[in-house]
């Protein structure tokens, strides 16, 4: 039986572009955001593409969901995969859980499954993440 692997590292974000969906001053309100992340550590990706739908239920309070295309590598294996992300936020920061979209792995990452998460605190310049994954392979002995 394959053994899940735990890895981690850090990511930074850039190019946050957010636009309202509907009335910009309504509560609750929706917004769409596009952001690029750069991952180091177990996940190595110089620039991801991520899109979120955000539900604001207060000034700095709400939840979001999104998809992130990660192209690069995972613990030395080359390929790409998609993460489905869900999180909540408040004035202090963001908590997010993510899961690999089934069937999205390419290259050396075909068959990838896994999940992870992160906690971001406002003002952090980089964010620590954890990721537990399985490639459906037996570990070499």
C-alpha cells in the first residue's frame, strides 16, 4: 500500500488583481481575484495562476474558493497539477485548505492525490504551507 508523503515550504504572492462582481458597496458582496504565487520547498513553481471568487460578509470578513494551476515540480518530480482551494478570512488573516483536483496531474505527477493548507497573517511577506500527497506508487526499499 502506498505511503503518503508530507512536504512543505513557503510561497509568496504577487499581482493581486481584485474586481467586484455586482455592486461594490453591497454587503454581502462578491468579488473575483487573480493572483500569482511562487512556491519553494516541496512544491517548486516559479509562478502559478490562481483565480478566486470571494464572498465578503463584512468589511474584512468572508470566505473564498478558487483554483490554482501549479506548474513546476513536487519533491523533484516535474509536472503540473491543479489545487482546489477553500478558505476564510478576517481582519487578522486567512486560513486555507486545498486539495489536488483528481486527474489533473501531468508528467511525473500523473496520479497525484493530496491535500494541505496554510495560515496567512496580514503583514507576512511569505506563507508556510504543508502538503500531504500520494502518487500511487510503492516506496522503494
